[in-house]
């Protein structure tokens, strides 16, 4: 299904950028990317946009609910990814305005799920399912408070987080538009039905009038 091209592109872009930041060494394939040191940072567009390498043990944008939540988050992401995949396959004729946002959310979920499931084992840092998510997109923003934390910059995130956020926003916005279109269509159908009923009443009245006139003439 072509809709999964979106998911595939997001996962590939997310993983390539993470590996460039974290680094990876695969001698058998001749791959040796040094990557950055944890917490290293460099400016891309002045102080406004930086690449800052951190590892996030929790949810998107650095939100962390503690060590005990790691396994739950991993399995929740896995179940959610399977559910969205099933829905997209089962409802392949559904509107694109619903399927595209879901494909974006799926891509983001799978991108971060790979980190949580395998990065700990690949890099020898943690058991299976207990890996940390690589974040690196660092933007300056106005001060915000989120889940009890105050930030003078936007919480550092990655392409997967961005895909999920855009997908959710599109889903909410387009769903509301679809609802308005459905209401408009229902109103049009009701109006047409009322017009049709009115025409039938007028036709019946006309027939009755003609019948009455014929009876009067026959008398």
C-alpha cells in the first residue's frame, strides 16, 4: 500500500539522522560513523537552531516519568504501532485526510520504538526494550512550562517526534473539517428532501384540484 511509503520515509530519515548523531561502527560493511559525544552541541543557525545530542529515557520532547515507565512506554508504542498498521490495511479505502496523518504518526512511533527496543543492545548500554531515544533538534523558543519543568529553549526532539506531532495536529484539524463537511452534506440532503416533499405536496394539490374541476364539469 502506497500510504506506507510515508511511514517508511519517516523511519529511514529518523534512523539515518540518529545514527549520524550517535555514531555507529559496522566493520563488516565498512561503516564507521564517529558521531557526537553525549551532550555535545553546535550551532546551525546561530543560537536559534543547534544540533545538541542527548538521550531521552522517556517520551517525546524529553518528558520522563521515571525508570519504571520505560518498559510500559516500549510496549505501548509497539501495540499502538500494530493497531495503526492494522487500521491502515483494513481501511485502505478510507479518506487520505485520515490515513496520511495516521501514517505519519506510525512512522514516528516506529522510529522511536526502534531506539527503545534495540539501541540498548546494539550499543551495549541496556537490555532489550530498555534503550534510550536519541534527540538532537534544539530550537530557541520563548520560556515554557511543561509537566512541571520550565524550559528556556524548546525541548530537544527528533524527526520521529516531529512526525507524530504533525500527524496528531493534522488528524485533529482534518477530522474537524470532515465533520463540518458531513454536517453540510446532511443539511443539503435534508433541504433536498424538504424541497422534494414540498414539490410532491404541490403536485398532489394540483391533481386534487384538477379532479375536483372535472367532477364539477361532469355534474
